[in-house]
């Protein structure tokens, strides 16, 4: 509304400069683009991201298979590359264990897998995901994760578009202000030497 009022205020004002009207129109156009273009870009980016993630989800569901593994023993804690309390806490929360399971082809596999069990013991049964070769892999993407990532990406795209529009608006205004000052400097250079002298027509 402020941009609209700015255009209307300078519409018939006798003190209006050309740069004043341009500045008001730039503000109005930027406001219109902000409420129309930014959401559209956010929706397009979010939709493209969701389509890509859903393709990955379908591919992962085809290539990964759930199976039941039997815990053999808690896995020895892996030493982090450097002391990092956050990394250490995350590793403890995952609860890595040595487990045994059957691959899709029926062969037995043994390896270290992650579990959410607080105190895993030998004989506990957990569900893991494996690939076609029977190797333990991460859980495939689900619909909630896909929608969350798509929404966040869409919001990021909309904010990026809005920031780009604001930067463009500020750049145009900066150029207008510079042009305005250049004109004032030229006008003062032409009038300044005769300022206040009698008989100069002032």
C-alpha cells in the first residue's frame, strides 16, 4: 500500500522530479513481484524437489529390503577422529551392535548395524534394511521426510527470490540517488560561482 500511495502522491505534484516517480514505480513493481513471483518460485522449487525425492524414494524401496537381524553383541565404540562431544553423544544414541541376518538370497551376513535399543543384548531381534547384495543400508526415504525436505526447500527458494528482488530494488534506488546527486552537483557548479552576487539575475 505504501508503494501505491507513493505513486499516487507524486502523480500531479509540481515538485516531482523524474527520479521520484521512478523510485515510486520501482517500489510498487518490487512489492507486486514480492507477493507474486517469490511464492511462485518457492512452489516450483519445492515441487521439483518433491518430485526428485519421490523418485529416489521409489528407487530405494525397490532396492532396499527389510529383514530381521539377531544381535550378537554390542559393537566396540568407534573412536571419533577428534574429540567432539556432539559426535560422541550421537554415536552412543545410535547404539551400534554386531548382528547377524539373512540376505535376500538366503546367505547369512554378519556386520555392525545401528539400533535404537537403549541396552542391546545378545539374542535381541531388530529390523534392519539391506540392499540386493545383503549389505546393511539405511532406511529408505518416507513420505513425511520427502514432504518436509520439499517444504523447506520451497521456503528457501521463496526467501532467496525475495532477497534477490530486494537487492535489485536497492541497487536501482542507489543508482537513482547517485544520478540525483550528480544533477545537483552540476546545477551547483553552474550556479554556485554567482551565488549571492548582485546583478546576476538571482
